[in-house]
C-alpha cells in the first residue's frame, strides 16, 4: 500500500447519487468525498465489489454506500481471502435513498465528530449510528463474517 494520507477520504459508490456529494459540500465546503464517477476519470465504475473494496484499501478510501445486502458480505470475503478493504459507511434502511439532505447531515456529522479520526482499514459502520453498529476486524469470524454479538450489541 502507498503511504497513508493525512486524512481518510470517502468514495460514494456508483449507486449513490451525485446529489449526496453536493449536499455534503454545501454543509462542509471541503468535505473529503468524491463520487466514483469522478474518481480517476470513472475508471473504477463497474468494478466488481470485492475488487473495488481492495482498491479502496490501496487508495485509503472509505466507501460510502447503500448496498447493505452484499457489500458487508464482500468485505468478509476480502478479509477471508487475506486482503484488506478500506472501510465501509453504509446507510440503514431507515435512510431514504432520495433524502440527500438527511444523508449528508448524517455523514458530515459522523465524520466531523468521529469518523475522520478512525483507522478505517477493515471497518464497517452503519448510519444512523447506534452503539453496536461498528464492526471491526476483531468481530469478524474467520469463516462466518461478523459475529452476532458485534451486530446485536
């Protein structure tokens, strides 16, 4: 991996609207987020999820997404394969995919108060956050993904 940047950055995945990025930047002018379509001229568009997660780790990017169904599973597969992922911020089902203002407030508030200082390698957080939503490497079973105690609290 290349040298770690001074601040982790967020990458909005291709199923996340450009409007989220715009809303974040309206709230915080220099908010460290970029949409995948604008990152490296869109060359990461269409990558399969596992490859994208590995590429995010190499670029020190945290992936922000709505794909709660498959991205955590792929993150577990990446870890079981001996690779790292750059971290995931996933929006809970209660966050509407078209409510960009709410998404932006959740993300910018979380990032300002906690997320910017974290070591994101192999970490998953769900927004809105509750005390039991952070899943780190210690909670991952080598064969089964996140432990029930890590998810259920």
